[in-house]
């Protein structure tokens, strides 16, 4: 898999983050709120790790 493909897939994952944030706003989430929070934390960690490993060079 080339670097451009990986960057595109990371961008798709980043776009899904907003869905999780919207889900947290639901008043009837109950105990699933813990799982959604955990998913957000892990997603943020993975995105941060990707950015540290492959810093943006200004070229795509």
C-alpha cells in the first residue's frame, strides 16, 4: 500500500470522528456512552500516532 492510499484512508477515518461526537449528544445513549468515549479516545490516539510517524510534508 502506498503512502497516498494510507493518507486517504486516514482522512476517511478522521471524517467518521464527527459521527461519534454526534452520537455522544444523544440523550438516550445510556451505558454505551462509555464505549463511544473510548472509541473517540482510541481514534484520536491512532490519528496522532499516524501524524507523528508520517508528518505532513506539504505534498500529497
